[in-house]
C-alpha cells in the first residue's frame, strides 16, 4: 500500500485563499457583464429617442446642421463646402 501524501495546513490555506480571490473576480466580472447589458439597453433606448427628436427637427427645418452649443442652424451643404 502506497503512503498518501497530504498538503500542509498552510499550503491548503494558501490554495484556498487564492481560489477564493479567483472566484470573487469571476463573480465581479459577472456583475460587470450584467451592468454592461443594462447600459447597452439604455444606450439603445437613448439612440431611438435621439432618432425621434432628429426626425421631428428634420421635418421642421429640413436637412440641416444644428450647433448644439448655440442652436445655430445651417444648411448641410454649407457645412461640407
């Protein structure tokens, strides 16, 4: 019969502590991924809302560029010239 080798208590504690750190980081990454999904959904919602606002403004002013700092409206063509 072969003699069974055993890790010391200190070695087991060391392995356990590092393993707990790994598991905690995996858990944290899961939380971050969940937050990422929520933020991506919010971003998509905001983009849809922006598109609606742009459509309303385009119907009112046509294809123009609106300076977001002062509200000045210029034709798109004059912006590219």
